[in-house]
C-alpha cells in the first residue's frame, strides 16, 4: 500500500483498538508499525493481535511491522493503609523494606538492591515528579527523606531517580518471559525500556540472537549521556519523552530530542519520537495546536517515525488520531520552503565502503536524473537502511526475498518495503524490481528508476551494483 509521505507512524494497540476490524482500519488510515505494549494486556491478547496483523499483511500484500515494547524495571512504592496520603513540604518521610501498609510517615519500597547506591541529597521523584523527596539519611534497609513539596502519594506510584546509574538489570523476570513469547510470535522489533548504558543493549542482543531488531528507549539522563554508544550498538532508538521529561527538566527535552535525531541520522539508525504527541485526542476529536506543532517539528527535524500511545490504545478516537497524524506529516513534507533534510547528510566525512558508495551514487542519480524511485535489493536490509539515511527526494522501494527483513524495514523513513522473489542475474533483478514497483502502483510508465543490488545475488552485505531502468507499459524494462 502506497503512502503519500515518507515519515512513518507507529500506533499502540490496546482496549480501544484490538478488534480485527479496528486494526485493519488503523492500517488503512496510515499505521505502518503496530506497537504491542507488554506493560498491559495479556499474552493471548498480543498473540491474537499479531495473528490479525499477519492476516492483514496477506490480504493487502504489504509487509507489516510489529514492535514489542517491554515493560522494563519500573521502581514503585508499596500500598497504603488509606490508599493515599497527603505529604506536606518539610515533613520527614521514610521508604523502607518493611512489608507493611504505608502511612503518613512511611511506605514500603521493595527494591533492596539499590538502597546502598542512594546517598544523602539524592532526589527521588514520585508519581511522574508530582512529589519530590530528598534523601537525608541512608541505611541498608531504609531511606529517610525530606518532602520538598506538597502532594498526594498513593498505592504503587512510580519512583524515578534521575541522578545515578542504578545497579538493576534492564530486563526483569517478567521482561525475559515476555521477550521469549514475543520472539516465539515472530515480532520484528523489540523495544528495551529504561536503557542506561551500552551493556543493556549487549545483554538483550545476546538473548535475541538476531531473531528481532533491538530499539533502545532513551528515557533516562544516563542514557542521554551515553547516547552515542547506545545508538551504535542498538538497531534503532525511541525517544520516550514521558519518563525522560520526569527525570530531566522539561525545557531540556526538546533540545535532547533534536540532538538524538541528529545523532541517529549520523549513525544511519532509525529514530522514533514518542509520548504525548496527540495526547488530547484520547478524549477530543481534534488535537491542540501545540500538539500539531509537536508532531510537525519532529518531522522537520528528520525523525523516521512518530508514535501514538494512549491515543490509539485507550482513546476514544484511535482511527482519527492516525488520520490526523498522517495529515500533519503530509503537509510538512509538502512544505517546499522549510522541509529540507538534505544538508544533514553531509555531516560525517569518513572512509566509505561499497554500500556507502552505491547508496551515495543512487541518491545523486535519483536527484539529478529525475528518477521516480530508488529500488534496493537487500537480503539483510542493511542497504535499505543505509539508503534511508540519505533522505532521498524520491521514494525508496526496499525489496527483500526474506519476509522478516521486509517487515523490519517498514519502519524506515521513505521506505516502501516489499517481499519479492530472489534473482539470479542482473537481467532478472531489473525485471523483478520493475514488476514489483509497477504491480504495487509505486511507479508509472516512462518513469526512470535507480536499482541497487549485490553480486553474487542472494548474499547479504555485498551491495556493489547499480542500474538505471525505464518503466514501460506492459513490459518490465527497456
């Protein structure tokens, strides 16, 4: 299915959008990647949704991408005898390991492995930063704190600790179980929550073993500090602005977002901007003007994709949310005066390999010779990913004889990813490329296309061939 835009849309499935009818409507409205949030919903619900998505893929002959988002090690306080308590600025409040219901003066904080790392003056943020506590005395089994502002604390509220790298595994026992089930269901991407450092990516990659691509969620200041090595190790990045906006001042988040997008562009890795993009559409039919500008600015910055969370998962208007996001992207990309991603591709001057040389040449030919599309043959998807980095002015048609590769590449900027037969020689390659492009109505008669592939055919990582072909009605090439 041809989209009239290059940036992609991720939509989260949930109670508002888990029926086969609604999932198909989300796809038609513009959803390119379906996100399964393993913080919510049962495994059987996720399994059923995946089955529906694969049926839609077959019905529309369109490789469709699925991302499994793991919950991660979220820190939480325990329960209160009165369900909630009002804390007053200046009060003393204790977090401890006592397995007792909380009161106005204390609450259970069942994370014994981090107590010794929390020194006096460390700031604890409760309930998305609505309550701030400062540690004044630390013991192995308790933390005495001073309340820094008035607020209400209640059962199971989250705790953020922005100032330190915590000695906790980025994969909880639940995450490991969910991960195994997600891989069994053949998801295409796995998003790892609360990444802090390079080792978190290395650990999950050892478990996944190339069965899916790994997306690192940047939502802690420690991850921002280590962002280059995290980008380099991961297959993609998600800027998860919810927790990130709790753990650092909100005025810093837009700058961090722009910098991470720029770094991902430099590394040639896909980047997704997420959280509260059209938040008001959970209950309203139209977004706020600020939300529309938020989505637009992410597109102007060159993000590969933007994501809907609660808007599509629990909102009253899931289809309308996708439609609205689709329209915003189309309008931005049609803005010839301001939408220009070309200059950033010149940032890195480093030694290039054959794939870099071929994709650079394909970009130049497409731009200067009036080609309507660049068609990449790629077994592994690496050439298609490298081509997406160029932000070519024409659409990229990514062909792969591996359906799992075709699905994974659907998240990339400007790429219409297609499953195709493999070729044995250059003539067959051009025939297949032109046939697929015509059959999917991605090009028209008399259009020129640029085609890249590797010789010998069918081998991953060997892109070294470039051809130009002309589309002729009822034929494959000139």
